C-alpha cells in the first residue's frame, strides 16, 4: 500500500539513528525533549495502544515533518508500553500511578479506568507547566500531516481543538475536544489545569473534556486573565467535522468513534488517502477522504 512504501521505511530508518534515554526524572526528560523555546509535544500510551501495528505505530508513521519527533515525549502509563516505547523512540517517560493498572486491555470510553487515565493525564500536564515547559498535547489517535505550530496564535495562553467549530476562534460556543491542546507555560495555564483537575470532584463520572466544557465560562478563568482560543477544524481536523481542504489540514483526529479497531481501520484509510494526495499530480480533483466509515458504524458515543 502507498502508506507502507512512503512512510514506514523512512520511519524505520529514523528509529535506527535515535539514542534512547531511560530516566525517571521528569525535569531531565523534558529538557532532553524540548525545543529551544522550551516546548514539547506530548502523547500518552498504555499497553493496548502500544502493541505492534497498533495506534502508536500509525501515529508515528504519520509525521511528515520528521524533525518534530525529536521533540515528542511519549508518556507511558504501564511497564509494557514504557518498555516498548524505549525500543523505538528516544524520549519516553513512565508515569507511575499508585493503585491503578492501566495495562492489559483497551480502556473503553467512560469506564472507571478510562476516567482515571484521563484525569491522571490532566494532573501530569499541570506538572509539565509548573516545570516551565509549554506543550502541545496530542492524543495518539491523531495523524500529523503538517506542522500544526503554524496555526497557533503567538499571544494566546491556551488553544484547544474542537469537535465542532462554528467559525469564531474566541467563541465559547465551539464544542471543545481536549485531545489536542496547546498550553503556554505561565501562571494562568497552571491555574487553569489546577482548577480543571479540582473541578472533577464537582462533576463526578465525567471525563476531562466534558468538565472543561462546564468550566470554560467560569469567572475564575477570567479573573486569572487566561487568553483562550479554539482551533479551526479546517486545520486541526476531526472525524466529527473533517476538513475538506487537503492543502491546509495539519492533523486528523479519530474522535466521534468508539473502539480501538474502528479507529485503526479508519485512520489507515485516511493515511492512505493522504499519501495518494501527496503523490497526486492533480491533487484538488483526485483525492477525497474515504473515511470515517468504521467509526460511523461503531457507536454514537463521542470520545
């Protein structure tokens, strides 16, 4: 297939040139991973999504801008995903959580293990900000076609993707998707992440994205002076509202989808479409997305 010939081989060559670092010191691994302006790209991983030919491989294969991988930190929730990460990537961190086992099986949407994993992630990202590092957080079920930094505003503290974008980047009516965010390290974003994590207690049984939608209008965020913006799905795209502009789209998120296999099936279709587009001599006319298909059949549960 096209994506195998154009991406997997360069990815294997990239893997062979990397130096692996094994450290339990978060500050150290952030320094190793960050850009000169102290920005890191972060994704998270558990055993189910780390198996060979599964989500993490697809995620990494999608990076056309290979230099971005030098600044990617993969945060593993369990021993097996951490050990696998060390086998193919240079920047891996094992996030150990007392009393939780995030290994073995896929953590299905809205189950107790899933919710604990999401809130553990929010608390971890707060710690990254407190150490002075800005970040893009990306779920691993997002394909990266172009450098998304070009679509970020330089004077905004917190920028977040949308399930549905309604045309105004400052409108709180936009339906947030917290699987892709940019947070600039400062006291305002630290306050946001502290408040966000604490708010889980006011909304028990809800995941981080739904809680964020509950608190985004809160005056507490206005009082700290947080500047927030919502990212256009034309550029930071989703299965909920897929971009039809292949000339501009930077990322594609397999949201509005339930189940690992459905996500994998449709992301493989999307990546094959993207590679056909890259090789096409008449790009605008010849290539259209052939997915989501499996995700439309999987469930109406949003993720």
